[in-house]
C-alpha cells in the first residue's frame, strides 16, 4: 500500500487502522439502532450496548482523531463535527432518562439514529479522506491503538459538559491520554488500582451503567 491511501477502498484497510475502526463502529451503531427500533425484545440491553458504543466512539474521536484533523482538515469542518457531537451527546442524555418501553423513547431514538447517521456520513466524506491522505498506514495503526486505549477509558454514559473539547475530555483524571498512567494513590500498584476501580462504573463520575451514583 502506498503512503497515501486516499483512494483505498475502506474494506481494504487493515485491522487496527484508525479509519477502519471508526468506519466499522459507524456501521455497528446503525446495526444496533436497527435492532433497537425493530424489536422490543432485549431493548434495554441493546440500548446499553449502543450507548456505550456512541459515548466511547465520540470521546475517543475527540481525543485521538480531532487533534490530527486540526492539522489536516478545514477548521470549520472540525468545529462543525465537534458541535454535532455535543448535540448528539445531549440527545443521548435525554434518551437515557426515558423508559425504553415508552413511545417517547422510540421517537427520540429515531431522531438520534438520523443525527448519528448524518454525522458519520460527514466524517466519512469530509474528515476521513484527509486522514488517509495525510497520515501513512503506520501512523494510522498507531492512532488506532491509541483510540482503542481511549475507548477503554471512556465514560459509560453521556457527559455533555466534556464534549467538543479534547482538553475537557482529558480533565477530571478519568479520561486519560493514551499512555498516560492511571492516577493512583501513593503506594498502590497499577494492579491494586485496577482492582478498586469497578469496570462497570463510569470513569468520569462514578455512576453505574444507568447513570446512578
Ligand atoms: Fe463523531
Ligand atoms: Fe464517528
């Protein structure tokens, strides 16, 4: 593969490539939306998976993708995408507060599906091609690994106050830059810290998967 992969078909990008990961997650989101809206069976579980995916995806984009895009993409486009992510996170926050069995939930979910689909289309047409042009495969694989780490550290539910800013996503000691050590108390080993941070709790606010403190 050449240094510039601007014309490479998405399905030919290698596993671990930043752009492949993000495109695959866009497709997975739309699959989960389709399941969410087509059947009441397992709706809460489907929504929990979708919510986690949306939050971790958008947080990781702001931490890992956007700083690179700021060098390669028109800043108006970068600002627009950041703004759309804020709107989507606010919409997700509203959806989290509604019972999944209610009619209101389905109406809000349809709106969010459309919003997320349009947002993903813009990223894929206006942002990702510039990354394929401007970053060679080695760089994109490194960014892909950083993205995976950022997603593992992302909150489990919507935090609109941090969206739209890479710095804000980093504040609070919960969303850590790739490679930055997990904050820990004096004398604790990383393994001890891992043991006392429940995986099911939001790194940012400590709430559980349903946003309960
Ligand atoms: Fe996004
Ligand atoms: Fe995205």
